[in-house]
């Protein structure tokens, strides 16, 4: 498993990947956690080839997943982010306000095509 330190190395490589055509990256089951997710956020805005990133089962908490989703909205190329089976996130039932607020925040992020909550 890469872990957070390995994610930092991958992030550096993705940031410095000018001229590459890597479109899909599967980092599932690598124990990236919050620190690894943060490292990836920093590089995704500079990478111009990655379109699909799979981060399934990486123990990424809800807050770090939110940062990744916001980054995806602002990324010039990333169109698909897979965050299946990460840390237990709040269930939708009973958390409708939290989930709606999160969706509205994503929708009003730069590059989302929406101007704010509807």
C-alpha cells in the first residue's frame, strides 16, 4: 500500500507530468487517508491529462472527500472521481440538511456551471 507518503510522491509525479497522456489512475486500496487525499488535491488542478481517478477503499474521511470533490469540479480535465467504500460517512437519512448543503457547495464551486444554491 502506498499510504499518505506514497500519495505525496504520486501527486508530485502528476503535477510534473507535462506532456504525458495518463488519463486513468486507479489508486484503490492504498490507505491514502486524509493526508494522501490532500496531497492529490494539490496536484489535480495542475494536471491536464487525468480524466478518471479511482480512490475506492482508502480510508478517506468525509471532509477530505469533500475537498476532493471540490477539486474535481475545478479541475480542467478530471471528470470522474470514485470514492466508494471509504470511511463511514454520515447516512443520508437524518442528514438531509448536511447532504443538501454539501451538494449546494459543490454546485457553486468555480467551474461547476452553477451560480449557487437553487
